[in-house]
C-alpha cells in the first residue's frame, strides 16, 4: 500500500423517516470496516446537532489501494445497497490532512 494516506469527508442528508435505520446500518458498516480492513485507519460519523439527518463522515485510509479495497468490501457493498434509498444527498470532498492525532 502507498504511504500517503487518503482522507475524505462525506456529507450526507438522510430521509428523516429512515434516520434510525440508517444510523444502525452506518454503525454496523463502520465497526466492520475498522475491525476487518487493515487499511481503514479511521472512520468517524457525526450528525449536525440541529439537523440530525445531516451526517458527516471523516474517512482515513492507509493509501489509495486501501480506499479502493474498502469500496469493494462486502460489508461496504451491503451498506451501500441497503441505504441507497435513504440517502437524499451525498457529497464526497477530497481533503488534505493538516494535523491528525489520536490516542491509542
């Protein structure tokens, strides 16, 4: 895998009537990705406080190969299939890391 990490932000809007189901599927997908994929370094999802159906996800992968492998992982494909009709808007934003630290 390449040494340059891939960092992305995803901005999603979810059908408010399907929000709880979406959140459950997203949590399942994030937990599986971090547990099963060595190249997935971090996935963090938050919702906007006053607009809980506006979700933001920060994604950090070890490199481009890890990102591409993630897109083909069975748990990710399951998430995409089951949530396709729940997502009313999706914007993927390429970002460059400035400072990222985490405690083990």
